[in-house]
């Protein structure tokens, strides 16, 4: 069985398209296909907004790997290999950013699962040039095209969606980039979590900060806390930083692959944790958060998380902390609590 995802497998069987090219790989990629691709190309650069994937690739010397919310590499590229993201808005965002850098004449290959909505590439790419499907297999499609127009300049600030959140008499401005959780709305689970929290003191970690709603409310209501906000997504980190700045709030915001870059002495870990990875459901990050939480907390550290009620987190919390309490619940969400 191939170690590659289905989109990489269809790219692999069309490997001749990439021969001798300077290829930039971007989008919803999750495997090591760029390492193989480098054997067939003049050069391979990878732009990723996923910190875990960046950490996986950064030690391969044959790749030029860039992590961030915006691609600003000076590496040459005459072909873009785009793994189609699940959110249409994120696809538009990536195309606008990357085409503005690569310019007219650049070739593009797009691969992705049919259920991801990849067929919309023909319409979405029309402002740059033409693109056409050349292969399909394993419920995936392979498109090739070329940028024939001079793309518009790209400004990251133009892509933030701004909205207001009212909470406990406080008004907060939230700014979020495409593909970020809570993009354009105040998630009901996050509101329930905030409703349940006591007064927060000391060193606090907002795990999976998304657009920064939870962290900004925490900073607003508990101005003396030492707040850190982390996410695996560079787009989330940039969104949280913008949200804090828009409200005159301060916190340390940075990328971390679960606990890869964090401290070990948090008084509180607070989270509305993710359970999606690309198009699929994935509990790995949250399960690791719960299992390793006590090792990253102060002596009497406390954990508060909100989760969809169907998710089986209490046994994992009980195993790690020795107990798990349900503090609040609705038809959809439960608030779980544990103390080290």
C-alpha cells in the first residue's frame, strides 16, 4: 500500500509533468511526496501553513521549506503544484497569494479529492488563465494549466474577515483569515466554554487559538494573566495576532505542534480543540493534548475543554488526570474539567 495520499498518487503517476521544473508545492499536502518529486525536478520548494508538516519536512536538505501565513520566498518557481484545500475561500486565498508571486507564464498542477470540490478550479482559475483536467483516479483529479494574465498584487490585510463579538458587556473585534476555525462567527462551543470558566489567574495556555476569540476574551476579562495562545496553523496565528492588536490586548501567540514549542508550567490549559484534519476527522491532536496535559502543567494546574458531546474524551482525561468532571452541557457540547 502506498505511503502517499491519493492526491499524491495521481501526481506521482503524472511525474513527467514536473521533469526539469522549479516546482513550488502548496495547499493541503500531508505526505513526503515532495522528497520524491525533488529527484525529478530542478528544484522543489514547499510552502505550508501547517507547523506540524513544516517540522516534518524541514530536515530534508533537498527541499526549500517555508512556513508562514504568506509565501515570501525568493526561491525560483515556474510551476505550482497545488493540493486543493477543503475551503473554497482558502483556495482563492492561496491562488491570489501564489499567482501574484509567480506571475504570468507559470504552469499550475492541481490535485485533490473530488469530494473537496476540486472541479471548481476551472472557474476559480479563470482570472489567471485556463486549466483543464488531464487525469482522474482513486476519486481524485489532476488538472494542468498556465497563468496567462498578469495577476493582481496580493495584500494579506485584504483577506481578513472582520466581525464583532459581544460578551459580558464587552465588544471585541475579531479578525480571521480563510481556513481558520471560527472564521466569521462566534462559535457556540467557545461561548459555552467561556460561560463556564471561573476567574483565571496565572500562566494560561489557549490551545488551538483559531481566530483568537477565546484568548481575547480571557485577556479582556483577566488582564493580569500571563497568556500564551498556540495553533498549528500559521493562518490562525496571524489571525489571533490581528485580533489581539485590534483590541489593544497582549499575549504571546506562536505556532506549536501540540506541545512541541510550549512550556511546562501552565496553571490553566483552556481549549476548544480541533477534530478535523483536512477533509477527515482526526482526534490525534486533542488526544495528545489530554494525555500529555499534566506534564505541561503546574502543580495544581487545571484543564477546561469544550467538545462535541459525541466525542469520547472523558476516559482519556480520567486516565491522565485521575478524574474528569462535566461542568456544563447542551444538546451539542460538553464542558470537561480536570485538576492535576
